[in-house]
């Protein structure tokens, strides 16, 4: 097979693979602000990549559940992120302190509910 034909056949196979493997995946939209501003700020300035990871996991859970608030135990967040429970606790505290999430509890031992605070959406709407 001539090199040009081989390359064309390879490109066709890759295109088919892309359609079959990636098109069926669910895509989760993330605000540009999260990637352009929060990522470097939380991971660079705060030196807390774990907090950014917890934020993305919360974002994903809320998007998939089509909810404004979601209840997740520390153990569940730990499993979803691959972090220790104490690592998740530290990340949640940082995100709360930065005003990026709100945490709700009905009673001290209840599973916390989380809500994202997207302050950049309000600013953009003005």
C-alpha cells in the first residue's frame, strides 16, 4: 500500500474510533472562569489542588443530579476524589472560607449538603 493510501486509511480508522468512543460520552459544561481563574488561583495561590479537585467533583455531581444542592458524605467525596477524608475536610474548609461553596447540615451528625457559589455569574449578568 502506498504511503498516502496508508495514511488516509489510518486517518479514517482514527475518525471512526473518535466517533465511537468519544461522541457517546456525556460532556459536562464547566464555566470558563473555573478553568481560567479558579484553577490557577486555588492550586497556585492557595497551594490546594485538592480543593480544586473537590470543587470539580461537586460541580459534576450537581450537574448530573440537575440539582442546586447535593448531600454527600465525606466518605463519598473521599471515594470520588481518591483523597483521604481529612484531605476532603481541609479542601471543604478552604472552599467554604473562599466563599466558593456553602455547606448545610440539619444536625451535627447529618450528611452535609453542598451548594456551589458561582459569584462570577452574578457579576457577568450586571
